[in-house]
C-alpha cells in the first residue's frame, strides 16, 4: 500500500503553472534522492529470470523541465528495461496513427482493477480489452503499429520511442531472451485475443514485438525526457522535435492517470495526483502537463509491480515542486483574508 507517511512532513505546494527556478528544482531533486536512499521496502521482480539478478540498491531520479532544464540524481544514467512503461508511449503512437475514437473503440480506456498480466480482464469483457496499460490491451495496441511485417512494426516502435527519448534506444538482448523464453502467459493472452478476433496478424509475432518493446533499454533520464515530451504538447524539450500532437498527449495522459499503476492507480492518484506509468524493472515516470516529468528507477517493487522507492521519491517531488494536478488554494484576490494552508 502506498503510504503517505513517506512525505507527510513535506508541505503541499500548490500547482502554480510553472516550476520553481532551476536551482530550487535541482535542490529538491537532490533532497528527494537522499531522503529515500535508505529505503529497502519491496522485492525485485523474479518472474522474468534475468530481472532477479539486478542490484536492488540501484536508485536514480531525473526531472526534465519543458523549458529544457535537466536534473539527475544517483543512478539516473543506469540502463534498465523499460517494460510496461513502453505501453504508454506505444499507445500514444497508436492514437497518433489512428485517432482518438478509433483507438478508443479498439482498446478501450477504462481501468480493469486487475493485475497487469490478467487473463480474466479479457475474459470478463468477452475479449474486448478495456485498459490499454495491461498486457492484453498493450499487445492489441502493439498489433496496431504500422508495418507489413513484424520486423517493420518493431522498427516503428523502436523509432517512435527513440523520438520520445531524443536518442536511439536499443534492445537489451539478455532481457529480451529471458522474457521470450518464459512468457507463456503473454503468448496465451495473444491467442485469446486472436480467438476473440481482436488481433490482426500472427499472435506469436505480435507478442514477440511486444516482448522486444518491453526490453528496450532506457535510463531514468531517458524516461524523464520521454515523459517531458508528453508534458510539452508532444514536442521533445531536449531535441525540439515534434513527436506526437497535443491531442495525443492529452488522450494518453488521461488514460494513464487512471490506469498507469495497475490496481494501485487509485491510491497513486489520490496521494500524488499525476498521470504516471510503472514497469517491473523498477522504472516509473510521472508527467506534469505544461511543466515537465519526473522519473525514478529502483528495482524493489510493491505487490502490484510498482517500484517502492520511485513511488516515494516521485511523491516527494510532486508535493515539493507543486505538481499535484488536484492541489489548489483559494485565489487571494477573491478571498483577501484566506492564505494557502499546508496539507495535513
Ligand atoms: N514485459 C512485462 C510483461 O509483459 C511487462 C510487465 C510490467 O512491466 N508490468 O509481463
């Protein structure tokens, strides 16, 4: 369970529309890193064999501002596999390609309330996937990528995610091989989608592209750049390249806000108030529209598969930087005697 005790003593700054100055953001990112450096809660994922071998002490944080300001702390440049965080960006590419309505019809926008690898999520809806951030729907979304062959679809995914990151991303071949050998469950989901006529193409090939997309190697810094592109109306704030449209950012972030941390998405939004996406290798990226993105990497996970330490550190950043989308204070001009109050 996400415990607000992790940052209860941090004053809830309200959203101002802009971030504090660069120096102040830098200081807050360093504080967030040192504050949770002793945190040891959670367990490293082991259902993908190679992930169990990672050093659980790794801990990186990064914040990228839409104005281009960069802040890294700890192991922010340590590579790890993007895993489920890829779902958010492939979903954005699918909306860019097919538009809001078509993607909504094909993959739905609602939370399932079920685990990321749930088969029931599919069965309960007669094969109509509901939540683009769980595996079944993510696999169906990957199947939408343009390309005449699985190889071309994979290239489209890799290029698209690289544009978000502002550098060419490459496959972690060891993670890919480890997951490809053990992903019977995802292959079963692929077959089930096919049986419901929800998947064009060969299900094993689509699952293979999905497995590759999950094994793309990124750093916390990359994730923050990728998130900041969604915070910046689709323009990468580091390279200046337009990657997706403003509408795609809005659609993607609204879906991610209610689904990005699986069955803990409600807890997350209640405590932290930002759209965010997690992956089982320990990454999380949270997006503050119009301001920037914060990313964490730390391999120990909670029961739902979300990095414990990344959640804590991003919770701190959300409070201290005034990122919570739901935090406000009375406008003083309307209520001269009221002053912003600190959160309980
Ligand atoms: N590749 C992983 C899987 O499909 C991704 C899961 C995750 O990051 N939650 O099981």
